C-alpha cells in the first residue's frame, strides 16, 4: 500500500511540475514574441525617422559605390575619394545586419557629419504608432561613444528596472551615437493570452491535489480500521489458547490417575492434537505481530536431533495415513545450542509437514544436521512437487499459498513459512531454500551455536 501511495504521489508531483514547466515555457515564448515585436518596431521607427530627416537635406547626399574588396585593385582603390567602410566588420559588430540597414546607417553618417541628430520625439511618435496594439510604456535614450547620455524621452521610472526589455542600436557606421529603448513587459496582455491555459492548469492542480487528499484520507481510515481489527483478532486468537492449555493440563492430570491403557492412549492423542492446535494459534499470533512486537524466547541448551525427532513423532501421528519415509542424518552427534525448544520444534513441524503435504504418496524426506563454522545447519530435503520459479519470491509472505492444480490443493492458511522465518530470525539465524518443480525442495536454516 505504501509503495503504491509513494508512486502515486511521485507521479502527481511530476505531472504538476511538467504542467508548471509548460506554463513557464508558454510565458517565455510570449516574452520572446513581444521582444521581437518591440525590436522590429524600434528599428522601423529609427529607419522612418532617418528618411524624414534626410528628405530635407538632399544637397548633402554623397554618391555611394559598393564593390567587393577582392574586385578592387590597390591602384583603383587609391583613385577613390571619401571613406572606405568594411561591411563584414560592421556585421560582426552588430552595427548592420544586411545591405538595407547598411544604406540606412550611411544616411545616418551623412546626417551626423552635418550635425543633424536623431529627433527622439519623432522616433517616440513613430514607435507608439508601431506598437499601438500593446498597452505598454517605454523610455528612449541617446548615448555618445563614451557612454554619456545625450538625450532622453519617456517614462524615467523604467530606468534600472530588471523586468524590462532593453534593446540598443548603433546610429551610423562609426559608433559615434547609440540609441537604447527600455520597454516594460505587457504583463496584462501576456496573461490575457494565457488565461485559459492558466485556468486549465489551476483546475488540474486542484483535481490532482483533491484526489491525493482523498486517497490519503481513505488510506488513513483503512489503516485505522485494520489496526482495530488486528487488535481484536489478536485478542480472540490469544483467548483461544487458554481453553486448549487448560484441556492439556486437565487431560494430563486424568492420565496420571487413569489405569486403563486404551484410555491413556486416547488421552495422549487428545494432548497431542490440542498441542498442535495451540502451536497453530501461536503461529498466527507471531505472524500477526510481525516485527511490531519482538518474540520473547525462553532459551535453553537443546539437542537439535531431539527436537527433530520430537517433531517427527508428532507429525507421524497426525499424518500417519499418508505413506512416507523420513531419514535423519546427524553429522554432529551430541551437539547442543541455546534455543527455545517449543518454537524450534514448531519450526521443524512446519517444514516436515509441508514436505509431507505437498508431495505424492511414498514421499522421501531426508533431514541433515551439520555444524558449519559457528552455526548449526539443518536441512529438510524432499522429492515432492517442488515450487515453480515464478512463485518462489513470495514464498515467505504471510497468507501466501502457491497456486496448485485442483487435485493438489491442500488445506492451509499460508502462515507456516512466514512463522518459520520469524522464529529463525528471532534466534539470530537465517533460512533459505532451493526448489525445482516436480523434483522437490531443500529448506535450509542456520542457528548460532552459542
């Protein structure tokens, strides 16, 4: 549940960021469009103002000869009078971008040489006419080659502001004057164009956040319900142990006073079955608690072979109708280790019972006890049905049962192996297994020797 929730939150946050990125990029595109529009209007206004000034000074017009430098000899070049201008260099310095601008800048040179300077009110009027569709303001300024302001016109409050468009253009080819425009971004115009996009973005964000909040509330309510249910189930299961323990105690007392051999056998059977049920209840409790509540172990020095034999005796009583054979190989006789006898016996019962249940009649089970380094290794080997690779990952999960054919289905709750792992880990050990379908399984667990 937690992984799914984290994935949902991650996807939602990623989606919101992508939407925000899309909105920001849209705003930037509108900014770029407006900058291009202002730049074009600024250049057009300067060009028209030059034509207006030049119209009244025709007597100053100088002939212009344009030739490629490679086509002009030194002798021919020496025969020309006037200034020689390098068009390539002007392009590199962003003074001109094409021949048309070059001709306009030559006109500026002619006017400046006769001390006829740009008229800012005329440029301002022409610029406002070009930008009549935009509700914005601007500030025009004229600088000499040393960066000193010569003239200015417009809204002085725009000077020094960060969020303005600044465009600077050279006046003439000689770099004697520069004109700059500082124009305020038309936020109202940009936002009005983005209105529907922003509205959709806000609705999407509201919907996504609302879904997340709803999901968190539902999960919180379910967690609370599951917690109450778990407490109730644990209480009920724990209460079930009391009558079983009382039954075992009372039956044991009756056996001591009973002289009839047949009745004693039946009483012993009752004690074993009641003990088995108590072990099942304990398994449910251990699995339900999980890691939330540590298992309290009553460790004593035990002989692993005795534990194995006790488990075999109990299992054989319960599953005596099924043909089978069990062989115990103890390679470390007399070896002992500190462990909880009851819990470890239940571990062996679970592993042997699984080997018997999930196999055909005549199953062969081999149990090996060895010492490896500072650990005791116990193997339970069978030639049963085995487990397909695709089911092996979930084998130790609570309430998980390997899917079987209808004829091979066995009664169970899917808690046996989860219980085994909890107990082995509580002892400081580990458990692992290997299995091949239709060939059998090998379950191996390790318990520290000391």
